[in-house]
C-alpha cells in the first residue's frame, strides 16, 4: 500500500504553490504585451503608411 506521510504532504504543498506562482507569472507575462498593444493601436496603424511613403 501507499503511505502518505507528512513529508509527502509538505512536498505536495510546496510544489503546488510553486506551480501556482509560475502559472501566474506566465499569465502576467502574456497579458503585458497584449495590454501595451491595446493601449497604442495608432503606432501599429501608422507603420504601414510610413513604410509606403518611403517606397514612393
């Protein structure tokens, strides 16, 4: 049989907290650039016009 003692419980708790922190960091890291692009759409919209003016 499997015995689940205090050491295993502590290991499980620490691993769960670490996974939660890592997941939160990944989500925050993905949302940051998306929010920045959302706040400055005019910079992305003006880029093609500026490049087309240079070609002419």
